[in-house]
């Protein structure tokens, strides 16, 4: 979860004579349509009371789903919730949020009841979903020192309550497959830099910990056991390395949808190898996919050096705008752009307008807001 995750250079920034303008694909949007079309970033983390995220969302015609998460590098959950409810009060039509629950005391008497009560409070304040994070399966241990996985039956009371409330569960389970590979075998530089900087989550360095397939199997058992629960697999359900594998997941679990947050470079790497396959995947599963970025706005790190001043509102808004426009160019238009994280110039998918409208807006509105 990092504020900016990719290095991108627009081909349009070059002199006009240096770039031949590609022919616009039939029935696809153009760069010029970006602001005009209603859009929804279904995976951000707006954890600061400043208005920078909402300001750029208004300018770029986005709604936001800000997701609270039990992540030690973020502010405590109570502060995330305070920021989210404040933003929602300011602009309830544009700002939405998902709550999260603490794993403290998991498995002990009263945990289920306390957790359900906390979820009820958040829903009363406007929460439209509940998030569980990769600490389940990768970090948390119970009172007996045993690793806790998402398919643990001690979650059943909470999951039944979420299902009864009629809201989705967003689950970040596992990590990109790159997490279990040596640095020189990773497919993208953004993963390489993230896991280099977060060795505690770099599973290649921790062979004693659960493996990738073990985590995916636990997640799949959970989804199978809760067929009535609306399930959203964050980050392409950690199957970002293969649209074929993700297609199998979606075919197996009709109650599941996924967001593509923070996995754009893995998609681009695949389309660079097999463009028709990736484009066909988006078209076939157009009702099951949601656009998201995982962009985070957090309070300044008190341990940061004086040489690392807080990001200004203008700088933050410019970086968000750049990311959103780059993703639009890749998904909605036929234009190419240089992506430094994969050392390539992937061609835009030029998805049909009807597909873009679902990916960027209608699916998120249906899944999180019941089409309201």
C-alpha cells in the first residue's frame, strides 16, 4: 500500500512529430473523454482530514471508496474511521468508505460480539463494506500461537453478520506471486521495490511461513463456504499474474468480484505478451471487475527526516491525476505509453465504451451502493 506505485511516461509528452497518432479504436473512448465520463476508484485509502483527495476527485469526475484497513503502517483504525466519516459528511455523493475490524482478542470470549457491534456502528455511520487484510493468513496468530487463516470457523459469526447486513466483504489475501520469488525473477519493478523495502512481507525470505498456494486455497475454501456473502477479491484476488487463473476463480465463485487496484503493471506485462487474451478477459468478465488504484493519503511520518517534507496538496493531486489518466489511457484508449516498471510501452486495450462504463463506474455502484 504505497501512495504511488508505478513509473509512467506518457507518449503524448513527446513532441508531436516524434509520435504517430494511432487510429482511434471503434467504439472506444479517447483521452479527451477522461474528465467527461463518470468514474469510481473502488480502492483508495484517504486517511487524512485534508481535502486533497476529494478535490482531485471532483476535478477528474471520480467517486471514491476509501478502505479502512488493519495495517500497522497506517494510522490506527479509529483515526482512519474519523477521517472517513469526516470526508463522507463533506461529500456523501462522492465519498464512500469501507470499515475494518481489529484482530485483537480473536478467538477469545466476546470477540465475535464486539466485532459485530463495531461493524454495526460503522454501518450506521455510512460504511458500505468490510475489509479484511493479509495479516489474516500471514501475520496473526491465536492465543495458542497458531496461524489464523480466513477459513477459520471462528470467523463464521462475523461473516454471517456481514452477510445479514447485505454488504460486501473486501478481502486482501496473500500477496502477488512475485512475493515468493527472488528479486531478479519478479515481473515488475514496483513489486521489486515494495518487497525490498518491506522484508517482513517478502515471503521469499521467510520459507517457514505459509506458501502462496496455501493462502489461495484457504481463501477459496472461505469463499466456497460462504456462497451467500458478496465477496470482493482486492488486488485481482492475488491472481494478478495470470488472467487465465483469475478467470477460473471467477467461474468457480459466482458471488465473487475483484478490483484491479495496484496490479496494473502485472496486467500490462501480460498484455505485452498476449494482447488479445488480456483484452478478451476484460470483455468477458466486464460485470465482475472494478477499477481501483490503492493510492493512499496518510499523515506525515513523524520519523521522516527534514529532507522529506510532507507532500503538498498540489503535489498529491498532481500525482493522483497522473495515475488516473495513465490508467485511463491504457484501459480506455488504443494509445501506448512507456511504463518504466515493466521496461515496455504497452498498447492501450481500447475496451469498448460499454465495458469501460462498467469497469469504471457501474459495477462499483452496483456492488457497494446497490445501484443507488
